[in-house]
């Protein structure tokens, strides 16, 4: 699957959703969104605390605080299991699943169209 060079960013949604959160959180969240854009599947990434700290450019302690905050405030889904932390943007993940579904549906339509043309 090719990498998309962009992701949807809605300034009005960003402003509405993030205005009540500290700048530290908003900055961390946009950095996480960029990481989630490049992850497989898009919108969901699993790393240990030290890896998340490297991604965010913070200490593990600050990273833990940031991840707890964004989970508690419902900004995204954060789950921990066996020392790994999975972060998921519901919106990025949902849009990726829709993109994959649309691509598959288009392939099926094209195959059906080609097979119908070959019948005559």
C-alpha cells in the first residue's frame, strides 16, 4: 500500500477540540497524529514508553503524563499491554478503513465491468 503524503486536517475541528488543552498537549497530539499517519495500520501505533518518548522528544515521565492526559480527556484511545502502549486516533483509523473499503469496492466494480464487457 502506497503512503499518502498528507492527512486530512480540519482547522475548525482542531481549534474547537484543542483550545481547552495546554499547548504541551496540543503539540504532543499533532506529533502523535503525524506518527499515526505513517503507522500500519494508519491511525494506530504501538510502542513502548521509551519509543513514545523519543517520538515526542520528551522524557518518559512527561510522555507518560501526556499519554494519560490524552486518554483521560478522550482525545484518543490509549491502551497498555505487556509494556507496550497503543495509541489510536479514532478519526484517522476510521478514515483509513473507509479508504481501504472504497478501494476494494472500486476494484470489484472494475472487475465486474470488465467481465460484463467480455461477455458480449
